[in-house]
């Protein structure tokens, strides 16, 4: 089961997904709910470094998060995605910025850690 942890910075929010994200609706629904319940800052960093499994529900939740963030003029930035998930994002032609570390992604959002 996945856990979603949130850390707010002055101009971005980091959401870290930890554990298995797939085969059940709850992690995808929780990500959508987390994104819907908070005001979207200019930049949202999704830290996927500790996500151990993903499926189509994961992709759907990320696309919904991307659309919501972009609809209010924000950016959705991916950090530490596995190589197979990064390749899936590229294959989907999603307009996602990807960084190898959370620190790099946060820096790209203009925030100093």
C-alpha cells in the first residue's frame, strides 16, 4: 500500500509517494484527493523515488494531477522516477519535467532547500 507524504515549501509542494502504487484504487484516489484539497502552488514536485510499484491507475492519477496543476497555471515536476516509469511518461508524450533527485526538482522550481 502506498503512503503519500506532503512537504510545503514557499513556492512549491513536494508530494512523496512511498510504497506500492497500483492494483487498488485507493492510492490513485488519494493522490487525486491530495491534489484537489490544497491550493496548487506554482510548482508541484512528485517524488517517485520510493514508489515500489505502479500501474495504469498510477498513470491516470498523474495525468489528472498534471491537468489540474496546468489548469491553474502551475507546473508538475517529477523527481526520482524509475527508468521504466520515466520511459512510460516519454512514450505518453506527457509535458512533464523529470529530474533525478528531489533536490534538483525543487531547485528547478526556484526554491532553495
